[in-house]
C-alpha cells in the first residue's frame, strides 16, 4: 500500500499574488515563501482562484506542499469581514456566481472611486488599469499604486490612511455577502472557512453573529496575524479551545504592497493536518 504523502512545516497559509492585490505573480510569491524557509503554503487571493495553477507548479517544483485557498469578502453592517477558505471546489457553481458578483462590483466600485478621486487629483481609470494584472480582482491597493505612480502619495500605507480611507469622501463600498451566507457557500463547496485577522482594529465580531457563523460551518480563526490585538486574540483563543476550533497563523504577504513578510506567523502541523482532513472541494498538491 502506498503511504499518504505528508506535508512538512513551517506553514504559511495566507499569501496574496497579482491575481488580486499582491504585487508579485503567483510563482514569485512562492519563490519568496521558499526563500523564507517555508515548506507548506496556501495562495489566498481575494475572491479568485485564478493564481492556483501557477502557484501550485512553482511551489511543488521548489519542494513545498501547496494548499489551494481564497480570501472571500463578506460584510456585516459597516464592517468588512474576510474569510480564508481552504480546499474549496473552484468550479462550485454557487460559489463562482458569488465571487463573479463580488469581482464585478469591485470593478464598478473602483471606477466610481477613480471618478471621485479624479475630480480632485490627476488620476484616471487608465492609471488604475495600468496597475492591475489581466483578470485580477481589483481593489483599493491598485488605486493606491496608481496614486503612487502619479506622485500623489508615497506608498499604499499613505493612500489608505488618507484618500482611500472608508471615512473619506472618495470611498465607495463594494458588494459583499453577509458572513453567514459566505460561510455556508464555502462549506458547501467543500472548503474550510476560517476568519482572517479576526481580532483587528474593528474589534471582536458580535457574539450572535459568531454563533451563527459557527453553526453554518465556520472552522476557526486566524489568531496569528500582525493586525490582531492581544486582548481580543486571547478571548478568541478561549472560544477556540472551548469549541475545539482550528487556529492558524499566517503572514498575509502582499509582495511590496505591505510590510508583512512570508513566515512572520505560521500554522502548527497539527492544525494544517486538521485543515487537510476537513477540506473536500479540492486537493493539496505535494512536491
Ligand atoms: P479593498 O478590498 O479594495 O477594500 O481593499 C482592502 C485591501 O487593501 C486589503 O486586502 C488589505 O490587504 C489592503 N490594505 C488595507 N490597508 C492597507 C494599508 N494600510 N496598506 C496596504 N494595503 C492595505
Ligand atoms: Zn489584500
Ligand atoms: Fe484580509
Ligand atoms: Fe489577506
């Protein structure tokens, strides 16, 4: 009998490429992860699985195990919630319809924001297209890069703190499903849904919402993330312990777009094994 292929740590399960708002193509992201000493990686672009094939090839040829993933946009009232999902079926009809809708809305929204910004600054839609790879999920980071190229701001951080801030005059919200619907569809697509950076600046999710998400199939929390705050992280760790949930740690690498570096947080082998055992929509790719 053939023994099951096994992964090895260290594992970083939250990386972005130019298929969404990372600055490097998937193969370069995998090379950066490999240079950082990682042995198991997941590509988790926003609302798309477009980068999987290139990333899987690059990762495995470097001797790393590749776990297919995505970071799905959701929203509860004013608050944006990101759901990491591992091992989803990329062809699931309902999930595809949802991600198509989110990406279409992101495009409309980026155009609206560009129009608004263009009234006060020297910025046009072409500037944003120039910063966006073909078919990529568009986001505010691409607008930020266009503002940098135009010399309006120094970097993405400055753009987000000012012109692109949700509190500013130029902000337009994107369509995103409510988190319970999002978790339900991800679970139905065979995925393992985990709340990304759940203890960030916005504070903890309200308890009834969290319970509803758990009932819908939420599998755990990304507790190791530089944006998480200590107090809120401790309280989520208690919830995870009580309910035996999965907890992960990852970098949220965006290439040059953020200071986050591959491997700055990692996920334990035991937790990676639980994700691999729970996901049924797609398969990890072994070297
Ligand atoms: P959007 O999805 O278009 O609303 O943009 C949110 C994305 O921008 C997130 O995925 C973040 O990774 C990225 N982002 C948020 N704040 C910053 C920042 N200060 N610097 C760089 N990227 C950021
Ligand atoms: Zn991002
Ligand atoms: Fe996120
Ligand atoms: Fe992310």
